[in-house]
């Protein structure tokens, strides 16, 4: 007889979304344009010419969506605040209608017994700030801190956890390095400037929040940390390729955030691009603010090696760090060759490897042993089909089951991981992929905007309400 696998009673179950991906109401309620409005309205940049103008219409349907979260039995809901909705230009007056929208959302969550977990920046920079340089401009970090201060004043202790940034790797490298995300720039120097100014924005914003709310304010940041392996662990070139990727993908964020310093090897690797003179005296001390929780986003793994004799590292130009084909965001990619990985794959083309989740969490425990962790995103896109009103997304259920089991594996080995947020609550605008790729456990019909629970939602409800990992075929429609 198989023993049931259970999580501690204190373990937090949630689901996550992002403002531009679900809200819609792009020109309503005093909202200003973001870089993603500009990017998605530029022909040829987003699949199908899709935009977030309507998305899931969460701006008008938030009460219905809270009801879904409540019925799922979730403890918490992670959502992002649209900076241009509450402060249209990124500086100056705040928008009362935008503030009211989020106050109402938070009040509705609390009334339903759901903890609000706020992300202050999920990639939707006010366009006016990008016009002045965006994240290449140090002032953007200073303005972000004032935005964070205002939101702390307005929402106060009603927020369970304040997350400053979501995946600054994507904001910096995909937005300013490869150009496959907004604002669509392809400048290595700009990407590294953005890395630092995003790190600085986190530190300044965290300090502003605690100045308003005191040390009781729970502070977090979410990173999409890369689990990368090398083809031949005994090969010096492969070791160097892995070191380079780990430096630019992981340590360039983890080290300043958690230790107050930039890795010396990353500064050396990038010296042909910049001397890092944009890092001013005292910056790393400002960045290094104690975190109540480190958010971890995980989807897939990568495999690298150094170029062999007579071989160019052209494979590096086809990897964006999530397994996607795109222009390279990697600086020094001539030293790295990305290798194809065996399947199975999600609809994104990302390999499915739950062992990477356990490996990542154990690595974080080893390197940052006192830092509590939270899985803030994990999920999969598949081509769902509606059959007789049901969506039998068995591959997504299997994906969730295996990755949550991997989290439990890490927990049982002593990792201080305190919760899991499924990505995503709803099908939504999947950035440059538009509406083609569906990550939701709840289906959205983009014609009618009707919400329909998939089997993965029913399965996840069983998990959240019992704290026990159900089998893949344990789909209870009658809870």
C-alpha cells in the first residue's frame, strides 16, 4: 500500500497572475500606456497581432475571479499591480481610480479568506519612463521606490507579502538584450545596466516599504533561476560554459540581493561590454536587504557545453534561457553552446524535468541556508481541447503532480520551502506568444471570456484542501 504524501499544515497553496496578462481595461480608469502596450501594438512582434487590451477582462471580472480562487480552496493569490494604472507616467500624481481598483481587489480577497501576495513589477514599465531610458536609467530605480512607498501607504498591512520584482532576468536580458520582450532593445550594455538598476530598484523599494510599514512587512523578490547542466563534467570548456551561464543567469542577482556583492567572475566575463561604472558606491549595500521569502520560478532545465575545436558556439544564439528559440540574450555566448534536450516538452517547447526543481531547491539551501523559499511560479502550457464541456488536461495534471512531488522531495531533505503558487490561475496573454499558449488551470474562452475549470483545477483543489498529494487520476468534480 502506497503511503500518502502530505505537506505541513502551514504550507501555502496559491495561484499567480500578472496585470498585463489578465486585466485588460488598457485605456480605462486613467491607466497610462506601458512598454507592453507599445510592444504588442507594434506589427510583427506578437504572434497573431495579439495585445493585452482586453486580455481576460479581469479589470471588470475580478469579483468572479476571486470566487474561483475561493472555490479552489487556495490560501493565497499572487497578483501584480500595474504601475501605469496607479501612476500613469511613472512619476507625479497617482491615479485614484487605479488605487481604488487594487484596494477593492485586496478587500475582496480578504473577505474571501485569501492572502494577497503583491508583485509590484511584472514587466509593465510606464512608457514615459522607457522614453527616458527605462531600466538603463538609474532614475527609474528611484522612481520605482517612490511608487512602492505609495502602494505601501495605500494598501498597508492588508498585504501578506510584498514582492518587488518578478524575474528581473527577463526584464533585463529579454527586454534589452535579445529584444523578444518589451521594450524590444538589443543592446548588451543596456541589458547589464538594466540588471543593476533592477537590483537597485528592489533594494530601494524594499527599504521604502519597511519605512512605511515597519519590519513586520514581509518582503520578497521572485527570480527565474536557471537549472543548467553541462554535457561533460570533466571537460574544462564545459565547466567554463556552465560557470558563465550560472553567473549571468543566477549569481548576478542572487549575490547582490542576498550577499551585497557582484560576482567577480561576472564582472570579468563582461569587461568587454562594460566596466560596471554605473554601480555607484554604496549601491550593493542598498540592494542587500533581508528577505522574508525568496520567490523561485521554475519551468525547465538547460544543457550547455563549451565549443569544440573548430566549432562555433552558434547554438547559444538560439536560446533565451527558457529553452525558447530566439535571439541570444547571453553576453559572451561565443563561449557557450546550448544543446537540445530530450522530451517530453510543453507547448512552449520547454523540456519537462521535475528533478530540476529538487536540484534547484537543494542548491539554494546549500548556498543560502537561512533563506526561506516559496515556489512563486510553476506550470505548463498545453494545447487544451474542450470535450463535452470538460477540459481533460491530463498532461498538465501530470506536470503539476510531478513538480509538486519534487518540491516535497526537497522539503523532506530539509529545504525551507513554504508554499507553491501554480502558474497560472487563468489562460492569458502569453507575452510575445499572444493567446496561442495556454497556461491556466482555468480556461478562458477569448470570444465570450467565460471561465471553465480544467481537470487540473479540480485536481489542484483536492491538493489545496487536503494538503495531500493526489494521484494523477484523482479528479474529483464533486468537492
